[in-house]
C-alpha cells in the first residue's frame, strides 16, 4: 500500500470514528491527508468504499498488536483476564481504530443496507478467524483426559459468543467511548467461565 493511501486511511479512520459515517466529509479527509479530493475518489471511488476500507484497515492494525503465543494456556480465567487487559492497552494506543470498531455496532442499523451487509460479512469472517485462534489456544490447555477437547472448545466458544452478543445488544443505538462501559458484562462473563472451568456440583 502506498504511503499516500496509508495516510488517507489513517485520516479516514479518525474522521469516521469522530463524526460517524454520515457526518464525515470526503473533502475534509482529503484536506487533512494533504491530497486532492479527486485522488481520494481515484483510490476509493466512493465514501462507502472508503468507510469499508477504513474498517478493514482498523481491524488489520488491531490484529497486528496481538501475539497469540503470549496468551496463557493454564486456565480460562487467566486467558480471559489477559485478553481483556490486552484490549484495554490496545484501546489506549489505538484510540481511533478502537472507537471506529465500537461505533460499528451502535451505528449499524442507521447505515445503508448494502453497506451494512458488506461490513457484517467482513466482520463475520474476522470473527470466525479469531474464534479459530481461540480454539487453538484452548486445545493447549491441561484438559482432563476423559473429556473431549472438541467439546470443551465448543462450550467455551458458546460462552464467548454469548458475551459478544450481549455486548452488541448493549451498544446498539448508543455511542461507546470507554471500554469500562462493559465492566459489569466482563464480570458476569468471567463468572460464567469460572463455573465452566471448575464445575458447579459439590
């Protein structure tokens, strides 16, 4: 990717994260990226395309910060704690990228239908990929010999998926500017994982 494209995407990410899809102006992106409006349209053709590419680039930047070899494999609780701590650190360093990702769910229902579908198709692909990485981490854990690893992976991903769905519902139609917005949800999710890890029978 050319340096000018990279700069345009960086500006676009900040503008979309700050102003949302509808209020962001292509001429402002061009001005702040120090390029002509025509050049922005040359690369991205439309605001819709630029918005989608800004989301893709934000996800790429966030994904690059994760080294999954560093994730703990001794317990679900430690894995959960580490991943949350890591996300807070990333949110501090990549504020615009994280804000853009948070805004997707609060703004989704207000976007044009074709744009909404394209974004959700891409995000679902990313989600499936991240779940597979999570599954690989779980498979390294000290699971009891009499328990099928595939069953454990399935159960854990079900809990993770439920936490994710609850977060999406909570974000709908409201702008989230701080990850502490999810504090209680994370506490509840951790409780569920602890029950899953330790069992619930006396």
